[in-house]
């Protein structure tokens, strides 16, 4: 008898029987593994692909759907595990970078301190001959060394707080923009008030000039 002559229902039943050992392994062994263990994800995805293939061949949508769900779940968990591993690696790298930056900053500060001490010693060695000049030079070197140390420490700290500063800068920019808009509106209103006042003043001046001219003509007629 050819396989195409076997009723589909019988084939489905036979597949369910053949799948029992695989299901037993999944229930007794695989489910005890971590949900993101590579071996478990590989097993579940393989079982899902088998269900999809057989379900499609036997016209069993529920079997095909179950297999697709297994594949989707295993792929999602595998991707999540990869993302989690990448995130962990990024965090570890960031921690290492911060630690390295702090170490470099500490070394540079220590070197700056040594430079400062050396500068003071040199200043003292020349103080007998040129006390004033040596004092000024020591002060300049001390200030320069402190400035370098402060700049190095500030740059190292700034590298760890960049994201926060950027967010605050955006907020400040938005607030400044709102303030500028409000000021612009206020200035515009003030300009309009000033313009209106100027127009009223010119109108008053013209009225006064007209009154004066009228008074002058009346006086001239009275004189004639």
C-alpha cells in the first residue's frame, strides 16, 4: 500500500506516537535546563521545525501552529540571550574603561603633584639669588600643574556623565527657547506700545501746531 493511500488521520496518529519519546525527553530533561540554555533552544527549535514540516505535509494546522510557536519562542529566547550577553559585555567594557580612566587620572594627578614638588624645590634652590623671580616662576608652574590635573580629572568625569549632561542641555535649550519666544513676544508688545505712544505724541504735536497756527491767524486778523 502506498503512503498516499493511508488515511491522513492514521498518519497523524502515528506521528503522535513517534513523537512521544521526544516529548518525554523534553518533559524530563529539556525543561530542567535553563530557559535560555543553547542546548534547550536548539532542541526546541528542532522539534518545532519537525512539527511544522509534518504538520504541513499532513495538513494538520494545529501541529504546524504548535511547531511555529516553538520555533518563534526558541528564536526569541536565543536572540534575548544574545542581546543580554552583548549588554553584559558592553557594561563590563564600560566598567573597565571607567576604571582605566580613573587609574590614568590618578597617575597623572600623582605626576602633577611630583612636578609641583620639583618646581618648589627648584624655586627654593634659586631663591637666594632671585627670590622674587623664583617665587613667581614657582607660582606659575604650580598653577599650570593644578590646571592640568583639574582638566584631566574633569575630562575623565565628564566622559562618565555625558549622557546626563546631554539630556540636561536639551532641557535647558528647550527652556531657553521658550524664554526667548516669551521675550520676543514681550518685546514685540512693548514695541507696539511704544509705536502707539509715539503716534499719539505726534498727533498731539500736530494738534498743538494747528492750534498755534489758528491762534496766530486770529491775532493777525485782529491786528488788521
